[in-house]
C-alpha cells in the first residue's frame, strides 16, 4: 500500500479557506465537500465534531440559529505556515430571532479560525469566537445591557 500526499501552495490553501467562507455565507451545503472524511471541527459551546457525519450534525444544530451570516473577506488577515492557515476576520448577520450583529458596531462579529489543509481538503477547523451573537448572556456579563 502506498500513501501519497499532494503538494499544495499557500495560495491553494488560502483559496480553499475563501471558498469555505463563501459557500457557508451562501448557505450552500457543498461547503462540506471541502472537508476530509475524518476531519475535525470545533465550535465553542458545541465542542468537537469528529468526521463528516458529526460535522453535518453540528451544522444542523447551528444553522437554524441564523437568518444569514456574511464574512468580510476583503479584510481577512491570513497567517499561513505549512498545512496551517489562520484567519482573523469579521462578520455581520442576523440571528433567527432577528437580532443583528456587525463587527465594530456590536460586541459580536470578530473571529479567528485555524484550518489544517492537506491534500486539498480541510483536515481540521477550530473556530474561536463568542457564539453569543445576540448579546443575550447579560446575567453573567451585565455590561452588555449598556
């Protein structure tokens, strides 16, 4: 048995990341095609999804929370080293209950995602952000009422 690994450039890795965000913003489920079968995806307050089936479940759990999300691709900051792509960026959108958020205007909307991309597939994606887009966690963070 021979194991092969395809060589990728930084620009190819960056293109996969950008395609992921664009498909996600369109609500297009084909973003899942960008993941390896045994990929991992971490989302705060949900945990780690192992494999494409758990990643789908995570999407089904999280998707209904939003009417739409838009990421500000033109302003992404990328750090690329080997298989790793770190993206710092901003987003805006509307939650299912109608609450709007926009980075720089509300407390939500800033994120940092860490991708591991090999063989033209996302092997791992760990998402770091505050998932309280609507700012409803005021019992623990009373300054959100201001």
